[in-house]
């Protein structure tokens, strides 16, 4: 049985934009090639959930070498995108000026590929925010199929 998304996507507004690129930049320090979020389409503090989109483009730095002639978004960049989604959630919910750095990935499973021209839908649910670490449940979907899932651990700096 294939894994199931932990969001109910049937009533999801995929065209909605909660945070655009400039709003994301105002909240996260990542720039240039390391900007992994194009927009946030869902943010709900009550359910502790967030969803964002990474538009996978042909001109990204990794395309030429991973893999020549058949580019596949590297798993570490998928994890980084999920980490940035959790950091954005943290930036909205924490009552401090600290940024959240990637500390670990627990039980991260890659279940499919993501290629240029596809949009990676990132889903996240905050599990806990503590002074020294956060835990964030994350999934990534392309065209409704889950391509990764796991727990992202963040460390406030």
C-alpha cells in the first residue's frame, strides 16, 4: 500500500499564495542557489501545518551534473527544501530573532524522483519546538505521489 499524505489535499488551494518569494526572503537568510522555496501556499498555526512549493527548473546549479542527460533533484536538496519550510514555520511561531539551522533528518525516505519542470509540493507539520531543537514532520509530493517523507530536526542559532 502506498504512503498517504498527512494533509487532506482534496480541499487544498494550490494557486493560493500566503508568502511569496520576497516574504520568504524576509524570513529566511538563504539566497541565490540555496533558495529552495518559491512560495508558501498554506500556513495554519492552529493545526501547526505549512505547505510550500519548490518549482524545479532546468537552469538550477545541479542539473548539469546530477545526472547528465537525465537530471534528478538530489535528495539532500529535497531535505534542504523541507528544512527551509520548517525554518519558515519556526520564524513565524518563535518569539525570538533566532534562525533555525538544519540539524538532522530522522527516518528520511526517498520514494520517487523529482525532475526539472515538476513542482515539488512540500507539506509540513510541527511536532515540537524546544529551546535547543525542533522536530518537523515533512512530506514531498509531485503530481499527488509521495516522493519523500521524514522528520526534520532543526537547531535554533
